[in-house]
């Protein structure tokens, strides 16, 4: 069964350091999402891609966060410099584009701890 | 901003009983809704979805009800099992394919 792959699963970094997360969506899925989930809360959208284009990044803290999906397939989310408040689960999801909204499939996430 | 929310943060049920998890949404333009199950340390897992042209959809042991008049969504789980213990999120998806989540309800199943 096709899955969204994310790596690493866990990451511990010191504040002010740079950190990067990788996501490989399900093959053929044009839409890719990055979410941040703080413990005990629902996922919050950081950025949404349609193919290689950013559809929505209004909630992405652009002073420190960046995301790219250069070839419209896999994607990287970077934080530089990391802050203590960035500790959270970072989830990637993908969905197909058929003209109608469809379910998004999530990866297992990357648990980031900033110390 | 518009958001999706949940009425009950924690629901505790006896094994074998039916569970009902509720969700209120505020974006009247949303036309597609999804329920996700999230177990500890894992990503959300798709359970069931419903489009706005329907008011009920059934899956295996799960039923989703949509009341567009009051902007309310519910997930019913029949014969709840210990493996159903998790956090459940409703999410709404609008025409721009943007997926917005609510705060979640934790379901605890007592043996």
C-alpha cells in the first residue's frame, strides 16, 4: 500500500541550529501539505503545494521557516534558526487532484525537540 | 478566522457500547469533510469522509452524519473496541483543497 514517507522520525536539535525534514508523497499526488502539531492540539497547516507551486503559506513563519518542492514530487521543510517553541510533530500529507477535494494521506511525522 | 472545532475534548465509553464524537464547523463554503483517527506518536489516519451533498455515510462500524443547517458533523462508532482508543479529528476541505483541522477528541475505551 502506498504511503507518505517522512524522515527523520525523531530529531533533537539545539536552539539556534538549523534543521530539515523530508517528505516523499504518494506517487502521483499533486497536492502536498506540511502541518505542525503541538501536543494535545490539532494539526495546523504551514504550507500547501500544488505540484511545485505554493498554494498557501500564510501560516508559515517565513523569517525562520522555508519549504520547497522543486520538482513537484518530494519536499523539504527547513527551520533556521530553531527555537524552543518549535518543538512539535511535523506532519506531511498528500492528496490527488481530481478537480474535487479528496482525502489527504499522512505520513508518520517527524517529532522535533528543540533543547 | 473560520475554524473547525469539537464539543467534547475527552469521551470515555465502555467496550461494546456505541460512541458518538461531535464536531462543529463554521465555514459554510466547505464542501467536503473528513474524520481522522490519530494514535499516539503516529500521523492521522483516514477513517471516513462525506461530501456536502450527502447527510449520512456509512463505513465498517462507523457512520458520519452531516447537518449543514447547523454546521454540525458527527462520527458514530458502533460496538467500540479497545483498538478504537485514540484522538479523533474532524477536518473540513474547501474548494481550494485546503484542509483545516479541529482540536480533537480523545476517545478512551474501558474494558
